[in-house]
């Protein structure tokens, strides 16, 4: 029976088919079909909107319209069916259908130099500067899901995305031993960032946060975004802010007070 109720609506023009929303729907109502996220049937969508915060494109919204009533029994049958259709195996390392958002965890560091290149460094310096310290993928704030395994109990490094270009030893001095998220506070969606960091701070058990930004004014918003996320989550996590000059020098390091 149809009734007027809240339900998810997807803007197909905005949706890029990344699939971040799919695992966040506990009812299994969302699937990627023909390269777009779609509600497979109204009866499976409860309209609560748990998927909204996972869409980097802002393609999902809750609307109120006439729709079939939410059917909890049908959801249970759907989930059971999906479970039977999947072969018993470890959970795949994907956060969705977009290759850029594929979750990966790396083991030992990989060489950062291209094959066949030579370096004049030797000993410890060579080991530090020719190895990638990155332990996971993705790294963009927009693409990292708050439930990513590599965030659990991590020391989190939040980088303004110009920093790796300006600071030559970013892997050795900042990335090593940390989970990394990077983005631009000027060009990206600040409110989306705040809400994502709130989820991360509340759910992942992050031990510490280091925010590394450039000296330019627009970068100053990134530590504030992280701080507001913490405040929204109602938690206090030790946080350090590092400011890098456009010539690649550390200008300032300071502890950030969280209310």
C-alpha cells in the first residue's frame, strides 16, 4: 500500500556511481545499476538517510513523496538472498564501484623511485627518502569512508593537498606510521568535511590528529574543520597543527586546544 512518507531520492546527474552509499544502507536498498546508484524498490528504503553522508557528490537527499510502505520482512528476505548469492569469502576491499575509492591496505613500504633511476643517497637517508610510507588507499577526504579499517585506533594525518608538493620529505617526516587523509578546505565542501570528521572521531577511536597545512590563508580552515568535527562528535583528541611555507619549511608547530 502506498503512503506519503520520507524516502531517499538520487540525482542521476550528480551521481558518479562511486558506490560509497551502498554499504552504508543496512537494508540493502541501494545498488549500482548502469553506473548509477539506485533504490531497487521503495519497500526496502526506510528513509532514515544513513547513506547521505557517504556521497561525495551530494547526489542523495531525503524527500517526502508517495511511496510503497517500508517492509521490514521484505528487507530481511532481501538481505538473506544477497547473503546466499555471495560466496563465502573475506569481505572485498572495496568501498564502492569507483576504482578511486577502492580500499587497500599496504604491507611493507614500496620504493618511491621509478624503475631504473639512480640516487646519490646512501644508508639511512636513502631508506627514508626512497620508500613510500603510505599504508593505505584512498587518501582523499571525500573518498575515505569513516568506517575504513585503517582509521581504527590510528594516528591520523590530515594534509592540505598542496603540502606534499611543497614539503620534500613528507613521507619520512609526516606520513610514516599514520593514516592519511588529504583535501583542500577552499575548493572542497567544508560542511561535508566537518560531518565526516565528526563520524570518524566518534566511531574510529583515532588516537591523535596532526593537521599539516600551507602558510597561505585558505589553508587555515582545515584545522578548524577538523576541530569542529571533534566538537560535533563530542570527543577530545590530541591535535597538532603544522604550518609549511611555500618554500617547504616548517614555520610553526602547535598543539590545538579542543573545547
